[in-house]
C-alpha cells in the first residue's frame, strides 16, 4: 500500500484535433486566491482554463459534453485494503454477483469462491504484513542471491533507521498531542482547520509554537485524529523492527501457502475486512472513483454509472504477489473493465505471476490503473512493482496506466513532493493531494498520495468506457495520455526538490483532462482519428 509520507506520442488526427493539440500548449495562470473549502473538496473536478486550477475538467465534461447522453454501467475493480460497502455514499454503486446466492455456503457460480457476493477478501483476518525486504531477508530461497543481498542490506539499514525513527515518532506523538490539546482549549473546539489556526492572535509562546506545529501537521492532509493514528502506526512499526522482532509470519493465520499459486482455497467474502478502520485507504479510493454524484453528501465521484467490485488484497505492509495476481484475475473474470491498483513495492519475489495476470487482463480488454508510488524516486531507475516492463524500457502489455500525483496549485510546485516520476515508466499525472472522499463509518476525509491520483484516472477511464463502450482498453489508455493538459515549464520534483522540465517526468508530459479525453474519444469512436500512438 502506498503510505502517506510524514516528512516531511505521435498522434495521427484530423486538422481540428491538431489545432486543439496546439492550443494545449498554451500558458496558464494559476489561481491566486486560496481555494475555499468547497473548492478544495472538488478541486480535481475543476478546469485549468476556466478555474485556474489543475484539475481534470470533470465538471466541464458533464456540463458541456455528457448532458442527455446515454451511458452503460462499467464495473471497476478496487484492489485495496478493503472497502466499507456499507457507506451511505457507496451503497448504490456496490457490485453484486448475481450468480451467487448469499449466505448458503455454496459456490453457486463454481468460480472457487463461496458466497462472493460483492467481491473477495484474499487476506481473511490479516490487517498487517511484513515488507518484502523482510520476507526475503528471512527466506533467501525466495529470490536469486543478488536480490537477497539487496533485500538484506535494506533490512539491516531499516533496523538502524528504525532506532532513530522510534525516537522521532515518539517526539512527534508527544508534541502533536500537546499542541492539539492546547489549541483545542485556545479555539474552544475539538476539531479545527488550518483556517481556524490562522485566526489565532495570541502571543503566548506555547500557543504560537503549537500553532506552528499543527499548521505543518495539518498540511499533510489528514484530520488530527487520523494524523495521530498514523504517527502511532509508524511508531509501532519502528518499535517492532528496533526490538529485533521485525518478522512475523502472518500468513499462518490465513492458512495459505503464499509460494503456491494453485492453492486458492483461502480468504473469505468479507470485503470490508475484520476492522472497518483498516479499510480507510480502500474506501477512500473507491469513493474517488464512484461516490454518488450530486446527492448532497460528501464529495462527488468521477464516474456516474459504475459498480465497485472489491478485492481485499493490500494489508498494512507489502501485498503478496499471489494475492494481487489472483485479485486481478478475479476482477477480470467477474466483468471489471477498469481495475485500480493503488499499491506498490520495491521487491516482487513472484513478479511473473503478476505479469501473467496483467497479460490476462490485457487479453480480456481490461485497463489497469496503477499508482506510481510516494518515494519521490525516478522509477526509470528504481524498482517499483507491479509494472508493465521488466527491464523498465520495453512494455510487455498495453493496458497499464501508471499515475503520478499533482498539487492543487499550478506552477513550479504542481508536482506533489512525494510523487515518483519517470519519463519511461510514469504515463501521466493527476490530482493526488488533498483529495476529499469517503472513509469508513459514514465519514469523509482529505487524503493524499499517488494512491489518490490513480483512482481519479480510473474514474476518467471508467467514464470513457461507460459512454464509449466500443473503445478498447489500449485506446482508452492512449486517449487519456494524448488528450491531457500540457505543462511547458520547469517544476520542482524528486527527493532533492530540484527544478526539472515537467515534460521529462512522464511519457506524456501532461496531466489528465477528462473534457478533452471525452472529446477525443468521440472522434476515435466515429473513425475521425484512425490511429493513436503513445
């Protein structure tokens, strides 16, 4: 699972389309005024030309292109930590397996999964997992010697880092807790925002310091309660490694052999998972794609006629290749036309299983949208799994879109400071900071990460497949990349935050624009564009 970072084409087209593409290269003016709370809640739906915000022009697409048009339902597979399918804003979009009879304990559709009414939970009651480097360091037979040595080196390094991290997180927890308590008293409210903090005029040194601390902490996009929970989680993780107890065999609890792909008799049908709170990530991802539009509750999803099929396969830690490979195949076999994959890792012992599943999805015309990762790394150089190129140069499948993350402000800071990038291995960027969507127990939150950028694009892909169902997964990928908004300037990106030409950070050199993507989809569907290469 992509974690929140606490640290800090050649296009052959008609003349009209060519003109549109040339217009794409225009310069834009960033919005000077700070976004209001309502604008922030839906900034990914806004338009660069009309709103001066680098959103995906979703509202404009609905208002100007889709009114009165017929759409077809599209199933979107969400492979994640679990989804709270009981959330009021998701209930109406949950996929139901009509071939299965609920609660009879029989595999009615004979697909190997008993009572899989809304999807499948490949993790059973597991919520935590080891990272791959720890698994490999614990069992060198999983990989070749070079990979083992690399993983062992990382494991040893993490042990040393965890000692320092433990101290850092202890101080962060103590400082944040004290600052929060003081500001609650000062503001006379338990829940507050950055805007609330700006109203504080006290010169008391403790209040001033608390204000500075919480302004920084709230900048990570989490409410205070969730922020404290995340700090505690990272503290627990660091403490476990620092104590020397860095590897726990959680798989025994599941009763599964993770090294045998043919052993599929594990897991259950509880797609939420054993603890709703642990479904935070997946519920948020699902909401970005599909939370009901214009119903007066929370935010709006990108796509208006979708069904969410849940595969719970991503724990707190690294996901198993076996679970991901089986989850992709499950979603494909049950009709998904788009799969969102907001997870990633640096080691993949059974990567061929996942590669084969991606190829299977390609054969069945399913688009996979994948988060690029949150390490501010160049993944043309660094490993990032799953991917669609074993050598980081040549794609073995044409159905994977890899997504980097954007900030809501146009300009040199448009790329999120945590976002991975790569001129060969990241396809396009999309909004991924302060994204507002469903979270468990009838709530909504702002979260950030390439994990949020990916479902924004999965939503656009579903929108295209819904209104233009004859377009292939490959065409949808190419359209999304070719039709995006071009950025012609240097931006700050990478671990060092140095200036880089935006066009060198991805294959397309653009960010997603649903309005222009739907315009291009119309042209392709009518045969006015014969070939798109990208």
